[in-house]
C-alpha cells in the first residue's frame, strides 16, 4: 500500500486508534486510518510489571450506495442528498454517468449490434437475432422479450423486456437515441432534470469513492409528465368537491 501511495508515509499523521482498559478488558476503537497497528499493554501490581504486544489490523469498509428508485416530473429538478462520509469516517466523493433510457442502458451494458439482417424466424419462433459486443447471439420475440441464446429456446435466459416496438425495429436497441437527461453533482448533492416532454424510464450510474475503494450503483427513475401529475392530484382531491 505504501509503495503504491508513498505520500501516506511522507504525510503520516498520528494514529487515531483508541485503546482503553475497562473492567480488566482491553477495548480497541478504530478510527479513520487503515493498516496494522501495534498495541502494547502493561500490567503492574505496584511491585512487578509485565507487558505484551499485539497487532490490530484495520481494513477499509467500502462506501454504501443504497439508492432507491425514484419518480420525477419531467422538466422539474429532482434533488438527492448523498452521504458525505462512509462508515469509517472517510470522506466520499461522487461521479455520475447518465446511461439514458432502458434501451440506452441495455446497449451500454451489452454493446448490441447488427448488420441489418435480423434472420427473422431462422429457428421457427418468429424470433429476430442480434449480437452483443462479444459476438454472443441474442434474440427478440414478438412479445418484446429479449433473450440470451443458450443452445436452445427453453434454455435461453430472459435478460430484459424492451417491448414489441423493439421487436418491430431492433435498431431501437442496437442504435438507441440519446435522451437529454441532465445530472449534476455539487459535492454530495445530486440534481437530475428530464426534458419537459419526456415520459418513461431513465437510468443513471452513481459512483462513490472513499479514497480506498470505489463502488457504483444504477439508479432507475420513472419520469412522468406534468399533466399526469395534475390529473392524479385532481383525482385524489375529487372527494372535496
């Protein structure tokens, strides 16, 4: 660890590991620093003293991203406050990546492509075929299910349900159009805005780093139009009139 980051040795600070003896028991409380620490314990009866040394290894606890899926209104900013520190007390920094809608997110994850020939009904199930970035075959069925081919139809794995429109035009998946989602970070405050005319789901990847470990999580957001919100509100309040 020191070889990879020599500044940890040059800029070393006193340990914040705390050691106490309470009711004849040694209580060790870790701080924000990581590594292996030597603890010396001395005991004395007033005449004779003895001591012993033991090691305490403090490992890092990775940041926890526990993001709940959200609903936001098109054109109206959604603000989410992310934790500033992890369980060890390390400051957490963030970055964010807009993955777009479901089709954009699927394409980014798998790298789907086609030469324009979908080999429709090649094996007799009205299926249409595309490949991922590794060359693995996938097929779409008329009901909109997307499967990874695994030697047989029965053994293939359903990985998503992008819908019948994608079956009709697989290029919606192999060449998805970007959605003008804006996601910005100010310290630990995440703000997301969807276009005022957009309705559907979008996906955003949030990445957290505590200086030692990096974790990421994909946040799914359902975008509704202002008119839908107004209609739902009016319906809920109809009992007043």
